[in-house]
C-alpha cells in the first residue's frame, strides 16, 4: 500500500553536490523520491544518483526535460536508462516523434514523463508565444492535448499542475501517472516566487496526483524533517 510519504518528491534544487548530499542524508527515510534537475546533474553527474540509491529506499526522478531532435533524445534516454532511475522527463514539445524516441530509448527501464506546461507559465505567456486562442483562454486544453500526445507515444505519464490533474485522470485513466509540481502546504503563501499554478498537497492528491514535487516549503523550513511530516499529515487526511 502506498504511504503518504511515498507521494513526496523532494527536488534537490541546490547548487552544490555537498548540499545535495546533506539533504539526502537528512530526508532519505522521510520522502519517497529525490528529484535531480539540470543544474545539479551538471554539477554532480551520475555519481550523485548512486549516492541517493545507496542512502536509503528513496527513488530518483531525473528531471532533465529533454528537448531535441528525436535521435538525440533517443540516445540520451538510452544513457539515462543505464542509471537506474525511476522516472525521467522529456518536453512534449512540437512533435510526437520526440516523445516516441524517448520511450524507445528508455526501453522499459525508466518511466518517461512528458512535461506538458511548466508551472511558471501563465495564460499571458501562452498568448505572447502565439498559441491559438482556445489554448490561451484555457490552459487545461493545452495540457490535455499534450498529455494525449504523451500517452499515444507510450509515455508512463506526465508532469502537470494540480489544477489540471483531475481532468487528466478523467480523460486518460488512473494508471496514467501524474506528477505535480507547484505544491504549497496549507498556510503557505500560494502566490509567491515563479510558480503560478499551485495547489495544496491534499487538493493535489484528492484530484488524483500520484506524486507531489515539494521544494521550497521543505528546503526553506527551519526543520525540514518536521516540514515533511506536516505534509505527510496533510496527505493522510485525504487517503
């Protein structure tokens, strides 16, 4: 049975390998997964993934958001599949061929997640980028369209905000994984920093999120372990 802590992905969004390892040692038994993003992977490389796997039972989410020609994405995902991570991301982008290449490169050894729309993106950004009116007026339409591309390509799931996850589950089924960033626990400021489409842990899980990426509320807390416990308790109210 999935426990409340297993929903939590803690992003190691720190500039140094030393800082990342300190968080891994502190939280390896408190969260379900650690996210390694582009900045840290460039700094620390695959060795950090080995460190995380040796430190406890937490899985690894490699969030590199691949976006390139299909052949390059295929080869990159082949290399990623050798690392023993649970999930890796690729932008849904402009063509389903890139998503298909990612899935083929993964060869069933890592779950490929399509990034639909970054949580920092707002309606006015989509309009300025030249998207058609229906997608500007309702971002959910764009997320669903890109999710459809991801599912058709064979992706395990997508990354989307908690505001869209209910529609994703209704449209594509419970087994299509939804990873939700932009999480703020009850009592936190819901409109700060660079993320626009944010929700609470309880709302995200109730709407169907399979995993929650929770960074600042844990990282900026005086006691990160207590902050995780608070989030666990909030998730338990809806399980």
